[in-house]
C-alpha cells in the first residue's frame, strides 16, 4: 500500500496524489496541514520531498508496466 502525507492545500502536492490515483494502486492519503515536504511510503520504501517522490513514482510506474507486460513467452524456461 502507498501512504501519502501531503498538504491538501498545496497544488503541487495534490498533483502527486493525482499521479498515484491514476495508476490504480492501493493508496491512502493522510493530510498534513502546512507540510513543506510531502512524504510517501510505498511497499517498504520511504520517499521525502518532491524529487524523491518523483523517482518513487517512476519506480512504481515501471513496476505496473512490468506487471501488465508479464507473459510466459518473454522468458526462457529450462524444459528438462
């Protein structure tokens, strides 16, 4: 699960929440009033600040792409 600690009054922090929502991953928003730095906890990793969260979102997007792209014909199996 992804937990976002953001200030809901900050438009830049709300963009982070929108990105997570668009990926259809389980998430929870925990509002933090007057929070200067947003925080994200995702599957055992913690990301603090815009740059760190941006990198974390890229990792999650790749995870989602890999998940949906997973096909048996992509891999070689030892048929012994």
